[in-house]
């Protein structure tokens, strides 16, 4: 089992037919984390947007990894959102994204944060992995792809 799959519960895999902007995705995951982690949705939203202001978290190949630090959070947590709409994310390849992996870490979790981001970058640089996620519309199958991924 990889590090990322330990912080992504199945219920945090969202197939999203409604969100058409970065703002809407951040609002959606804000509600999710408020309901599952008891983190105020505004805190999630503000943390993700503050990080985006430093530079886009779009990776390219339809993928973005918005991430933020949350003061009250004890352990890292994640959500994966696959949107129906392609969303502008200022990715290096200039293409919009629809595979969005949201990562929240405790305020001081620098090592964990970097390990998780590194692992996600490796996952999404794997074309077969990306295609498997892109071609599935089943949250369970997508979650299993994350769980089964090995370096």
C-alpha cells in the first residue's frame, strides 16, 4: 500500500458533474472536509486558494494537485475529484484539468507533505495510471487504482 492511499478514503472520491471552475471544486471539497474532518469549509477554501496564489498546482495531462496546510488538522487527508467539465488550472501544458487530487496536511507536516506530493507526481506521470482513472466513472474502481499503484 502506498502512502497516498492511506489518506484517501473511498468516500472522498467524488465524481463531479456540477463543478465547472476551480472555485466550485474548492467549495465542494470544503463541504466534504467539513462533514468528514470537522474542518470549516472556509478554512479549506482559503488554504487552497492561498496556495494557488503562489503558483498553479496544475501538473499537466489533465491533472491538478491543489494542496493546503490546516492549522487544526492532526493527520494528512485527501480527496480526489473527477469533474465532467474541463477546468482551467494554468497547468504548464496550457490544458484544462478534470482530475483533481486535493491534499490537506497539518500546518507543520513538511516531510509528510513533500512525500505525498512526490508520490502523487509519480502516480500521475504514469500514463497507464492516468488513463485508468480517466476512463473510469466508478468511484470504487478509481479508489482501487490509487490503492494498487506501486512505484
